C-alpha cells in the first residue's frame, strides 16, 4: 500500500510502521482512537443518566 512502510528488524520481523499522514490521515485517526479506547478500558464508567443529571444541575446553577 502506497504511503505505508514497515520497519523490519534483522530477523525480518515487522517492528514498526511509518504512515504518510497526508495520504492516510483517517487511517491514523482510526488507529489512534482504537489505542486510546483500549487504554481507557479499566477506567470507571458513568451511566448516561448520571451524566444527564449532572449536566442539568450544572445548567440550573448557571441560570
């Protein structure tokens, strides 16, 4: 694939990749989003209802 080059070690194993961001910016963004999501998998969760309630309270406080 044009614009994507692999860095290969002395054993022929792919160890890294170089991506031409001018050609493949969307591909990089998808990859980065995936890595970011995985890094946050053990973070505490908050329900949608809890977020809505918090925003309502904040909005009322500023009114």
